[in-house]
C-alpha cells in the first residue's frame, strides 16, 4: 500500500495553529466589550488581512471563474464537492447518534455517487433526500464542549478554538486530501475554494451593504449560524444563551479594559 500524503491544506491548518499560539498572547491587550470576543484586536487585524487578500486576489478570481464557467458546469462542480463532503456528514451523524439521519445521508451519498455520476448531478434532492450540514465543530458542540472565544483565522476566517479543532479534523477526514500524488489533492482543494468563493459573491455584497461595522456583522452572523446548526434549527431560549455567555466569562482569558 502506498503511503498517503495529505494535501497542502492540512499543512496550512498546522501553520495557522502555530501562528495563533505565537500571536494571541500579544493581542490580548486590545479592548473589547463583547465577552465572546476577548481577542478583538487580533481578530480585526486578521480580518483586515483576509479582506485585503480577498479583494485583490480571491474575489477577482471568483468573478472570472463565474464568467468563464457555464452555469451547469459550476453547479456540477459544487455538487461533486458536496457529495464528497457527505462522507464527513455521515461520520458526524454517527458521532451525534443521529441514526435516522445517518441512513438518509448514506442513501443520498450512494444515489448521487451512482445515478448522479459521482456526485456531479444531485439526483438525491429530487427524491427528497436533501443535503444536511454536519461537521466536527457541530459534533463537539453537541457533546457539550464550549466553543471558546471568537477567533478569526488567517486565510480561513471566522472560527473559535473548538471550530479550529473541528476544521483540522474535517480536513484530515476528507478522502480527497489523501489522494496521491498530493498535487491532485491540492488542485482539487484550490478548485473547491474558488468554486465556494464564487458561490458566496452575492452574500459578500449583502454583508458589505447591510452593516455599519462589517466585523461585528460577520461575528454575530457566525455565532448565530453555529448556534442554529448545533441545535438543529432549534437554538436555546435567551435564558439559555445567557448561561452560555457565562461560560465564556469563566474562560481563563485576559479581558482588556482600554479602548483603542
């Protein structure tokens, strides 16, 4: 058996984790008024870096991709990567003991892999087997593990310490990332990134136009989305949310007192 080599994305995640370990302590002196975001100074700087990279690199590529790619090809590529992602969804279904959903998602994967031409055609949705979104971060949250403070990751975006662990686990479990030679996996990851960014162009425009403080808009949207998905569309009431915020305050994180 050939030794499998993970693609560049896994090494990127490792580099991100190292940079966070070295950089967060120095950024804790920045001010914040949101108990979920004690590292706001670091996070704003990283988001600014990510936004600049997106404006000058990713967004132009995504727009060009949309122009040159026929809509049916674009849809097929998205469907293919969604089908591969369903492998991780099934695994997290099992980890969360969602056995009925496991059966449906397994059926969806098998139908799209066979009748859907390796996933390029979403046949399963036509027979009411719609895609579910489960990942390791949601699984850890369902197990009761706190998310920790808000954390913006270089090149990745909004997350938390729990989310970073989940991302690393999801990346390692994705079968494409273990294809040999690694160049194939890297090329596939690059295509997926561009395709995903192209699909989010309209959402980015909404975020830019609908918010006074884009950073706060993205942060709040991230927590709302995570909370919604972890609780399967039934997030806890406000009293329960306040209890969750109390857990943030118990974290051993220095809270600054001075505003820049």
